[in-house]
C-alpha cells in the first residue's frame, strides 16, 4: 500500500488531494519506491469487499463507481536510476 501525490494540478494551480493506502500490482512492486512516477487506474466498482489475498469473487459493497477510493497502482512509469 502506498500514498500517492498526483502530479497534475487543479485548474486553480493547487495540488490535488493525495490518494492514501493505494494497493500496488505485483509487477509494479519490483520497481516502486519513494519518488517514483506511477500509473494509477481506478476500478469500475467499489473495491471495499475485495480480498487482495485471493481470487475469490466478492459482493459489491456499494453502488460507488469510478471513484478515487478505488485506485490501484498498475505500473511504475519512471523511477530514478532506471
């Protein structure tokens, strides 16, 4: 789990709110470190009932869709030294 500060600023020029406790995909874990630029994807539906330790189906916990709370790091786009 990582905390992410989006690089794109709000239209007012201020920083966007950070994404907190975002799960990281298995391949991205090999390269992620503080300061890395990552690709974040958002699940279609709520991940609140998702058990990240299994491949079991899970009931949708809410009607929430396309929400920042459902972020997942899928790729490391840049990291110093690579």
